C-alpha cells in the first residue's frame, strides 16, 4: 500500500507525515468527530504520546486504530 506525504502543523510547526490513504481518511473522520482539524488532532496525539519512543506517524496510526477499535467494541480493550 502506498503512503502519501502531507504537511501538517503540529504545535505551530509544519512537519510532514507519511501515512497510507486509509489512515488519512480515518484521521479526517476522527478530527471531524472531535470538531478539530487534522493538525489539532495530530498535535493532541503527539503531545499525549511524547514519552514513547515511536515516530509521530506510528503514534498517529496507533491512536487511530485504538480510537476506531474502541468504537466498534464499546471501549473494551484486550
């Protein structure tokens, strides 16, 4: 699956994210649900996960998978 690079503003700084298209669509849906921009969503995710040793793109992918998984399974985690 091809990754698309898009520029996103994180905490006032422009940076690039390379994500697969389904993740970009998921990010847009999640941001819309929360009444924010993709940049605001990514800023929240990166700030929440800043102690982890993952890349920002990995943080976003993990957040989105967990977000939509929790919606499907009603907030339960394995």
